């Protein structure tokens, strides 16, 4: 805990950490775990959880085609704004959301299931303070909600712990998270093969926000960092240093090698 506090002292904002060993009560480590912070694209995990549950219980057909509308298009992360096709399946859009954090794919799926349904599903999973406030917008104007999503490290690490094992929608969500191409935050200082199967995560990046939630080996974690605009250069090393400590928790890596 002392080491996490030292990292937080150097962070130009708030650093929140929650680390759990599935099957064991309490936290392996926690700091500011109940502070509500902006999440950036980590909030897409709530959407992906609802999509996974909907597919498993038959409410959603993974092969259902969904058209990309003009008002779905969104700059920032993703590929759809540069691809010619304008119709994709539910499964395609979920994979794009998980793997490259595609903002346009996110908006199409949110239009399909609805913001309220995503938040109701999250509440059913125990996320009372972690919620979506809006669709993805680039840029976000003064008449819009202030951010896409907010939440706590406690609740998000609990979601990660919940999907650490088991089949059904949990396995589907884990599979999507394993496809994430961004290993530059929590795993950023840990020597690893980026194509390996030891980390399943979702990251979030915005001005003054860096967040990462997922599974490192058998360890569930949430690391959230938020500061003033322009503080990104200080937030990134704080999250990476926290990740190096998480990698040292027994069960995080079969052969943990800290760079």
C-alpha cells in the first residue's frame, strides 16, 4: 500500500487503485477505491457487458446487421470512420469496440440497446456509481454531459473479478477484452508479449484521464487516474508504475518480469 501511496503522491491528479484476487475476500491492494472519477473509454466495458449478456440470453443476435448512421460517426479512437462498409453485425461492432475502442461502433451499439438499459444492467452487476452519462462525442460541447462515463475503482475491479472465470457471457466478455490492442497503461512497464493471452483489459484515454481495468493473469484490477487538462504526461507514468506493482502480486503473471 505504501508504494501505491508514493505513486499517488507523484501523480498530478487523483490515482485510484483496486486489486483483487478472485476467490479471496477484500482487496490485495486499494487506494482511493471509492473516489468517483471520469473513465473515458473504460466506460465501454458497461456496454460490452450488456452486449455479452444480451447475446447469451437471446435478446441480441450476434449476426444482426446494424447500419452506421451519419450521427453515429465520431472522431477519435477506432477504424470505422476510415472504412468503406457501413453495415456491420452486432458481434463485429462489439469486437471493434473492445479491440480498438472504436467510438463509432460504440455509438451504433448504444443506439441499439439504449443508455438506460446499459446502466440498468451495470446496476444489476453491482455497479451503483459506475455509469454512462452520454454517447461518445468528439468534441464534447458545453451543452453536453461533462464526460462519457464515471465510476470507481472498487466497482470496476469487482466487475473484472466477476468475469475472471466461468462461461457464458463472462467468457464472451473476456474474449472481447483479450482482443484489446492497447497494452500501454497498466502492462506498459511489464515485459510481455502483446499477443499473449495473459491480459484482458479495457483502457480509457482523454485529456486529463488515463484508466485501465481488467485481468492480469488471475488478478483483477482497476487503475484510474484523473487530473487537470494537460496532465497526461504525468498520469501515464503513474498508471504504469501502479501496473508494475500489480504484476508483482502472486497470480498476475506466470513469470512476471518487471522492466
